[in-house]
């Protein structure tokens, strides 16, 4: 009878823990692409604090840009995505359609073919050439397109449109100057593709980092079941020689010594979560 009660209680705890973490896992689920949707990226509460996540986002974007004039600018795309609240996959798709990431661009570092006078007056172009902005650096050209999509009044009404990608492209590349229907089709396809690639790349990079900790964590977990702690840290958690501490409670977790706000391993639900942000990824 006692064993049955114990089993029921344990099952209830696992279910509660799973429900507690479910929103965080759901935050990573694929979403319909939109120009201003950055919710599929790691939340800023993680990206602004964790250097591993910062590097993972930059590397995931850099993989898309390999072999192009924009190679190595993944960190710039990452920073501006969070700063301006603009989907980096959408910016990448626009740049691919307009200049093939700069391979076919006619004007220096103007990867989105932003026209003057707005390019110079509002978005930092150093000058104009044949009606298009000329930017001093790659970073200036990247920032300009993020800034335009975030603030240009011509596009802000599209935020509430039922089809925001179509709404933006019709204004950005009107039928009088472009094959707009084909433009829209290409951008839709590429945004979905790039979001998927970036998400997969982020998870791969973070799991690679966390995977390197698997051996020491398993050792600490094993030792915890058959020995006394080496000491207790400032949070009152027992710590072991392998550099891991254990926090008990409704949702117990393991964390590295001195990194209570870093990555935590929740053994009952088999997930890593970052601090108290609620952002989690599945096991290795």
C-alpha cells in the first residue's frame, strides 16, 4: 500500500513539473514566419546573459552566410534582431532577393537596395549613387535594413495585416518595378527555411556545449546517491567534487558550482533550462 502511494505521488510530481516547463519548451516550436516575429529566437532574458547562447545564435546565422560578402556578420544580425525586434530570417530573405547577400549589389554595402533620400537622411548612408544609398561598412548596411523595417512608417501598418509578408513586399518591391508575386513567393520560402536552419543551429551549438558536461554531471549524480556532499554552497545546496550542486524542491535541478543562474539540468523532465527564465531545450 505504501509503495502504491509513493508511486502515485511521484507520478503527480513529474506531471506537475512537466506542465511547469511546458510553456518554455513550446516557445521553441516553429511559427508561421512574419517580419517582426522574433519569438522563435532564445528570449532576450537568456541571450543578453548567456555567452553560450549569444555565440550559438551568431554561428547559426553565419552558416547561412558562408561564402557570401556577408560571411562572419552573424553576431551583427543577432544584435540588431534583438535591438530592433525584426526577424533576422526575413532580413536575410530580403537581402538574398535584392542582392544575393551582396554578390549582385550595385551600391556599396547596400544589401537591401535602400533608396535615397531616405537611405541617407534616415538610415545612415554615407552618400547616394544613382538613387541608392552607399554605406561605409557592412554593419552600417545591415543596420539600415533592420532600422527601416522597424521604423519606416510605410511598413508599420503591415504589423496588423493578416498577411504581413505580402503587405511589406508589395510596398518594398511594388509591381511597377518588380515581379512582386515571385518576390513574395521566394521570401516566404526563404524565411521559413532560414528560421528552421537558425533554430536547428542554435540547439546544436547549445547541446554541444552542454554535452561536454554530461560526464561530470552523471558522476556527481551517481555520487549523490551513495556519499555525503563535499560542502554546501551559499544557497544551501549540497555540492560534490565534480563541480555540481543539487537544488531540491518541487522541481529539483542540478547546476554548476557558482552558476546558480546559469544552465540547470532537471532530471525528472530530462531538460536543460537557463536560470529562472523558463527557456528550456530537450536533452542531448
